[in-house]
């Protein structure tokens, strides 16, 4: 069996994945708070975990993986979004406006993540369906002396958990000195965090031993992961921005409620996203959602490919140039395997790259190597020749299966870019016109054809060796000159 190694944030080292139960490997990804559209940074952990999910299904079998990604559908931001609608004149009860907003946002999220080729998790729990489990866990924490009630709130006593801070590598005192914490007179310690808070008659609320209220954010994931994956499971992850305080608080709650269980063995975090070398920010005018890019005509497969070009533990820079490069590569690749059925298994080198801490950049490099061998069979390297017996069709099938491991070149969800048609006749025409123009000194026909190709989204590269036509972003085969 393929050995998978992943970088565990908690140990700060690469570790071999040893499932608690190889017949049911379990992983949890913190999902969105459903008050608005997912921005580009929200999509990165989804794509990272989707690649991991595909790898695990390949190695252990699809029936032996349980993948959970939640929806936080009770939150102050959701309440605020609903209040905006009321202030705009909607007369309906706030509870109805909140429910409408969450349903609408979940629908947007599914559509956008589907467009990126992300497989749906096995379970997508909503926080509001697990309120009794949250209340039960809070009661247990209070009974064990790890939480206390005050002014209608229940707070976790951070000082009661000596290991608090191990995930982020900071002591509680360091956190207090360096963090902005919510100041409240009823807190025993500034770092104590809310497990339960009161709700007025209009806001969403549930009856509890501490009065009508609603859960804090952190307790939601602890309760939902326990309900669906058990008290100990294999992998927990999200963006690095969740490492503290969200994941640190999850560990504290779950380990104090169940001190004899592991909670999550491996913690996986992806780094943050930039845009054209700068932090994505509304104030900088470079903030956009996944839907913004899709509506601009950038295919979801291109967005996914740009994500995969950078290792998940490195900051990722979204640039227009990378998007153009990704689209051109994908069009060429689709042209290589049009009409081909994938092999049963990907290339071992692609699997090995992904098994080495999800080295997607390494897997893409291997895809480029196979693509070159498909285009030029005489240059096929020995390992690929041994893998396929020199069979070009066999290599194409393995290439397509390998792309599927990355979630590329598949038609599972539709909406992917089409293969590029054969441009060699146009390249030959351009070369002939160029040769004639060198004699006549009249380059008008060359310029006219070059302009027509540019309008179809084709870049023309002319060198001493000849003419190369490269489809770019916005390529439109229907506009190619006849």
C-alpha cells in the first residue's frame, strides 16, 4: 500500500498517516459560515482537501473514507446579514430572513465549489441540527470544572487545560500579550472563550440549562465532529487562519470533555492567499469571490489548476498571468486525450508526489513530462516506456487517470474547458505568409492573420524555427479564421 506522509501542524513535522481504522479513515474540514459568497481564499482549503480525499479514496478505497465538512448556520454575521434585509424594508420575521439567507448561501457555496471540481463530502452537517450535542458537551465541561456559567454565558476556563497553546506554539500569557481578546467583566481570564451566549426573543435561540441562547463558534465543530466521526479521528484541517483561536479552542474543549481520547491525530493547514503579490483586501480593491472569477469567464478548472501550482503549505499568489498559463496548459492537455477513456490507476509517480505531503506541484511536473512523451513518443523516458510498454494509447489513458487524481480533465461536474482544435494548419498558413512576406517586404497579410488569431484568443510566437500558436485565456474556437 502507498505510504502517505502529511505535515502535522501540531508536531511541526511530516508524519506517516497511520489510520486509527484502515476500514474507516475519517477526516474533518471546517466549512464556511454561510452569510455571503465564498471568496477565493475560502476555496483554497476546499481544493486542498479535495485532492487529499481523492488520494485517500484511491489508496484505501472509496468505501473506507468518511469526509465531513460543516456549515456554520448560526452566527452573528448571519444575523447581521438578515438585519440588513429587514432594514431594507423586508417585513418578515428575523428568523425567516435568517433561514432564507443560510439556504441561499449554502446553494451558492455548492454551486461555486462544484464549479471548482470539488467532490461533495460524505457529510455536510449544519450547526443548527446539532444543538443538543453541543449543550451536552458544554454540560460535561462544566461538570468537570473546565467551564463556568456567568451572566447567561458559559465560558471555557483556558487555565484548566495545561496543554492550551500547543497547536499554535504559544503560551496563554503570550497570547494575552499579543492578541485582541474580547473583554468582559464576567470572564475569569481574558483568554476564556464563549461556549454559550444568551439570545433575545428575536434572535435564534434554544433552551438550555443556562437559559435561552445559542452556541459559540468553537463548540460547534467539536460537537459535530464527535457526532459524525467519533471522539478520535484521523485528520482535521482548514486554513492557517483557523489555527488560532478556532482549532486551538476545539482541541481544548474536546480533550477536556474526553481526556482519554485523541480528538484529531493530524492537523493540516493550508497557507493564505494573495492577489498579484498583495494581501487580498477590500481596501486594496483586489478582493473577489469565486463567483466573480467564474462570471468573468474564467473556468473553474483554471482556478483549480492555479491553486494546485503552489504547495498547500506555501502562500499562494493568484495572478492573471497564472490563470492564462493554466488555461493554455489545460487546453493542450485536453487536446492530447480527447475521446480517451482513463486507465484504472494513475501513474505511480503522480501518486507518489501526492502521497508526499500533497506535492501537487510535483504531480503537475510529472503530468508535463507525460504530456511531452505523448506529443513526442520518440523522447519517451525509460520509466514511462516500462509502465506502458511503449504504447502511446496506454500512456494517454494513464495520463488522464493521473489528471483525475488532481481533479482535472474530468467531466464529473461539467463546466470544464473544451480541448483545443488542431491549430497546425493555421500555423502552416502563417509560416507560408511569413516566408512570402520576407521576399515581397509586404507583411500586411501576416499582420491580418495575426490580428484575427489574437481576436480568437491565440498568441502567435514566431521564431527562426517556425510559428507556434498558443491558445490563451478567453480562447474561442468559433472565432478562428477560416
